[in-house]
């Protein structure tokens, strides 16, 4: 009986319940579901954490990545050839996994199907990646990539803010980095269009500039594709006097086209 109840709750958790029940009962449901045994979202083993240890060992093994763009490379001792040839407002970039199976599907669930509860499990995977713990320790502030007001209203939550809170609640700050211009989704654009699409789309809250001067910032997002958005967001941070900017994402797309 207990297993049947837990199974039903797991299935319900995959549905956009917020549109059917009140917010108070939705929060109660989320709390109850989190305390019951679950099954792995990848292999469906039961009972399990959100992603079982076997699947983490199989699909989340650390890979050598460029220290500046987080692409998978043969040697992490130096930036990749492309990053060595151009300047970037980012000092470093870190990624936990590649944006492929099974993580691409998990991100889709998290971001587009009203599953903010995934943030805790994703953040745990991020913290397990090489160099992430030292980067979190060294950061003065952990800032999420902001959404435009229109996109935030449509989605209901900012996945980057959920991750920032799960990674470091004491250092996470919302609304310090602002998105001042709504833009088409980067995933629908070619690389050259992505660069111009996010130009001048970000700004710093003027009241927070003094809090950022000379500080180290960890800039958090769920996915990095070309890196155009993260670099565009890093520019106003650099102009505000931020000393060190490290991008931290859960998944890195290997293709930048």
C-alpha cells in the first residue's frame, strides 16, 4: 500500500499540478512527495533518489573541460584553442555534465514542465563536479542568470535562481543582475545571431554596484550552449568592478553552432 501511494505521488509530481490545486496544497504535496521513496528518473529503479547512484556513475563521470568555456577537451591544463584566441569577460567556466542523454531530458522537465523541485538534485550533481566546491567557497556572491519579466511570468519560476539557492543559500542574491530586454530564445538562433541577440540585454541594479566592486561572483545557469548569454551577462558585472567571474552550469552543450 505504501509503495502504491508513493508511486502515485511520483506520477502526479510529473504533472503540472499547480494549475489544478491551490498553492498551499501544492506546497504540501511537494513536501510529502519529497519524503517518500521515489524511483530513478533515468533507469526507473525503485526505490531510489531522484537519480540513482548507478546512473550517476554511468552518465555523470567527470570529463576534462576547457577552463574558460567548459567544452570537453583533451587537456584541462589550459584554455582550448578558441578561448586562447579571444578575450572573454568570464575568467572561468565550470559544467557538471554534457547536455545529452539523460541530462537534456531532465533539464527539460526541470525548466519547462514546472518541476522546480529538481533544483536540489541538480545542484547536488553540480557540487560534485571538479572545482565547483572551491569556486563556491571562493565566491562572495552567487548570482543567477536572470529571466525577462515576460519569460518569468510565462514559466512561473527562474530555474537559475532555484539552482543558486540550492547551491549556496547564504550567498545567493536575486535581482542584482537584471535582464532589461526580452529576447528570442537562444536555442532557436545560429551562433552569430546569439551574440547580437543578447547584446545589452543585462544590467546591474545601481543600488548593488558597491556590493559588487572587487568581489568574486559565481554566475549560475542550467545550460550553456554557445556561452553568448553568460558572456553578455558578465559584461555589466565586469563594468561594475567585479574582480572574478566564474560561470557555473549544470550542462554544457558540446556543439556551439
